[in-house]
């Protein structure tokens, strides 16, 4: 299925969850924030959010420092 990820077209397997997509992208789940179709997705919900054709995702990596 096709979706938009950070402004670019991306592919995800049909029925994939947000957790699956994050894993395929090699992102550290504990160090990112995800917005799906304008709503922030709580980290504890990544395994339960099933992606749909045309979803718009913004994924931000959190960086610490000082």
C-alpha cells in the first residue's frame, strides 16, 4: 500500500501496523514521535495502529544533548 512518510511516497505491506513500518525503517521506537493524519500516535499504540492506503505520516527522531 502507498502512504506519505515525511512528505515522500512510501510503501508498506497491506495490513502493516505502525510498529512494523518503524521496524522496517530501522528506527528506534523509543526515540521517535509519530503523527498519523494530523494526530500524534501514543508510543504504546504503535503495535495496534493498522496503516491504511493514503495515510500521511510524520516521523520525528528525538535527539538529546545540551
